[in-house]
């Protein structure tokens, strides 16, 4: 696989992961969150910020409430700490550290 093919595959993977997590039935899919965190780190380290922005722009007005509210932080922490940590990592990458989802974890030793 050439470098261009690998990059195209990676970009498609990012699109698919965002798309999967758009659905309410997948909000607690730990595998999708782990892969999204991994793909976001790799994408940003590979200097492809535009790919992330392309996916995030259509979601930035609703994903924070859908995935990263204080309610979800508390619920996720209670039900599955690993899921909560993966979502916190993604929230930190997409929104920065100053959001309530991250603040919830700062009170729990993070």
C-alpha cells in the first residue's frame, strides 16, 4: 500500500468512526471511541488537521451535548470508566480542556 493509499484509508476510517458515533445506539461503543481517539491522535500528528476540521465542522454544534455533557460524564463514569476516559480524551482533543466533561474527571483524580 502506498503512502497516498494509507492516508486515504486513514481519512476514510476517520469519517466512518465519526459517522458511527453520530447514532444514539452507538454512544457507548467503547471500540469506536478507542479507535476515534487513536485516529484523531494519528491524524493530528500526521499534520492533517483539515481532515478533523472537515468532520468536526458539521458536528460541533450538537456533538458536545450529545456526547460530552456533564450528565454523560457522570453516567459513563458510573457505568464504564474505560469508556468515560476514552470519551474524555476525544472531548479534550476536539473541544479543549475547558469543558464540563473534563471538569467532571478532574474531581475524580484525573
